[in-house]
C-alpha cells in the first residue's frame, strides 16, 4: 500500500537530504521519489507550481515546499519522537538564525571558492572563512549544533559535512581546515558518521563526477579568449 | 525604568515594522531605538555582529536578528495573547512558505519595477505580476492572509501595503491594479487601515522623499553616456 508520506527529491540535493534525515530521525515511513530535474514529473510541477523545485513533501495529499519550511512541518507534525528544535524560544531562534545564515551566506561563499580561480578564489576563501568562524564559535561547548544530539541546525548545515569534502577534493584546496576550524572539522566527521546520516549519504564517487561536471562551465568561461 | 524589551530599527524599514506590529498586537511594552544606518550604534554592531542590520530585538539582554526569526520568537515567547501563527502545522507551513516567497521573489520583483525603465521595466512588471497572482490566489475566501485576523503572513507582507503605493506614486505606474488584483488591493487597504498598523505607518511624504532619493542613482546610471 502506498504510504501517506511521499518525498520528491533528487539523489544528490542537500536540501532533499535535510528532509530525508528529519523523517528518518522521526521514524516516519515514506515513499521516496527521485526526480530528474531535466524532465520534471507532472507531480512535481503540480505540487510546487511556484518554484518547481525539490524537495516537496506530500502528506495526506497536501504539499509542502522549501526544505526549512518542511523541517519545521515535520517537527510540528510528528512532535513526540525526536524533537528537532529545542523547547526554549531563544534557542529555537538561534537555530533558525544560523540555518538562514548557512543558506544565505555560508553556502554561496563556499560555492564561490569552488567556481572561482586565482585572486577571485582567494577572496572567496577569505569570505568563506569569515562565515565559517561564526559557525565555529556557535559550536563552542557542544558536540552538535543541537547540543548532545543532532538537531534542526545540524540538518540545515548538513551540506557542509556532505559537500565540502567533495568540493575540496575537486579543487585541491582545503576550505575547512582542521587547525583553523577544529570544532567544525570534528562536527563534520561526527555528523557524517552518525548512523542515520551515513546510511543516506550519496556515493562519494558519484558526487565527485557530478560536481566536476558542474564546475566545467565556470572553468571554460575563465579561459582567456 | 528601562523596559526589558528593546527594538533596534529604522523609522522606515518594513522589516523593523514587522516587529513593531507583532509587539503591538501582543501588547508587549518595549523601548524603540531608531538607528542611523550611516552611523551604526555600538549596541547594533554588538547585537548583530553577523549582518550589522536592523531589526534586532533585545530581550533580557539576549539579542535576536532577522525579522522573520524575531516574529517567530515573539509568537513563541508571548504565546497566549494574539497568536500570529495558526495551530495547524500545515497552515503554519503555508504562512512560512509565502512569507519566504514574499522576501525572496515578491520584494525583488517589485523593486525591479521601481528602479528599471522602458523595456526592462515592462519585463519587471510581467514578473512582479506573476508573483502577485500567487498572492491573489492565496487570499481567496479570506479577508487577511491570516484569515479573519491579521497573522504572521500579513505582517511579513506588510511592505506590500506600506511601500507599493509610495513606489507607484513615484514612478507613475500601477503595479497592483484593482481590476487585476481585486483581493490583494482590498487587503492592502484593509491592512493599512487596521488601527494598530495605521498608527505606526511612516509618514507618506517622508517615504516619498526617501524613495525618490533611493531611485536617483539608478536613473543616473541609465542616462545615455
């Protein structure tokens, strides 16, 4: 029988993975549907007519889009099992603030390191480091961003642990250095090795191939004409 | 005696107004501190070292930034009086989704109509209209986005009611037309006339002067050289 929860995602999207992790932590059974973004399914187009993007969560026929909105929905719908956000309003605000910071600033600054070269890349590394310093600071005295356990902010920043090592390997530049960011580096390892995260991690080789291909157009555009 | 809640804002920021409205709806007493963004106060720089932006809410010495994060904090901290978000997780997700849509897509598309001219402006009008159609649809069968009462999404979209008429007057172009967007137009009026909103509305003439000045550099850049 079809399950009442369906998740539209892609195999590699870190935004889709956020939701996968949340559902697994909550022990929610769901059907996973991998989309091909070059040929989007009618179900995706109909469920997210605004952005036409994954992830989309379908629950009892209702659709929810935007990964952070979905995480809050999952946390509020399956309340008892494994709360993703803490109880305290200030701690909740902190988690939301840093999740937004990760999406608005962190991700783009690291992406710039990946697609730029030479002096522009050096500048991008400077900016990414400034952003990572804030996250390093936020980890002080904690194992996970959520404290002793993986919480909403850990899931939101999962792309750091998931993607950064892949990007670093491709460009041969260390973005998150152990000496400079000891807490963040330890967190990346700890998070990646948590059983529920590890079992859903996309294959490293496949990610390498995908992101190498994604970098090609930027390299080509940077060639002297 | 100083109040335990302080709000750092500017006189005209629609993001600061969101918080003003939330605190007023909740009957929370607070001290309002207007910042001069060309000469930011040490308190602002210290309270929001990441973005150095308003609004910042200070509550019992703790600081919270990002207007939508603040709104959720206010709703969770002063729970009983005037809930801003509905109870139902799906309805909460909807409000959050459209608030994000307003910030990510709505605001920038309307801003483009304001700063562009000629063919580029026509294209921007097309895009803004596409976005407004979604919001028009979301208002079907409702007086406010929150239903019978102003809710979180109304506050998040308050800039529509507050700013759009000012921008339209400056450029002499109707962006949100009554014929095309009857529900949205009615909402703009209804929202603007709600007592708690009306009494905090920045003076129309001052807004005209401010936004005329903000448009100058774009006009100058568009002059043939």
